[in-house]
C-alpha cells in the first residue's frame, strides 16, 4: 500500500543469524531513499539483514492477488472517509 500511495520500491533482505540466512524480511524504500519499515520492531535491534535483488514480477506473482484485494479495501475505505468529510463540510 505504501508503494501504491507514496511510490518507491520494495526492499527484500535475508535475515541473518551469525553467517546463515534464516528468513526474509521486506520493507519500503521511498523515492527519496528513506526506508520505511513498519514491522522492524519484530526483530532485535542488532538484527543484521543482507539486501537481495528480486524481480518485480516475482513479488507480484507471490503477493499480487492479496495486494490487489487489500488495495481495493483501502481505497474503498478512503473513499468512504473522504465522502464523509464532504458531507460534513457541504
């Protein structure tokens, strides 16, 4: 959702313990280069990540359906909120 509304890219990284990758973590990098990670607190402060490259088509194939569903719900809710504000102002 962040990328849809603010632009930027999805960063994917391997969570590393000692020298072995154990899991993947993803976050948003905004167009100006600022990282926005809304789930970083689930990891210890000293957690190391190794960024890896992933083709955009793979991200869409894996999470595209879920992302489109969530985007539709968010847009609908925002439209409802904006309509409510117009009703109050009008």
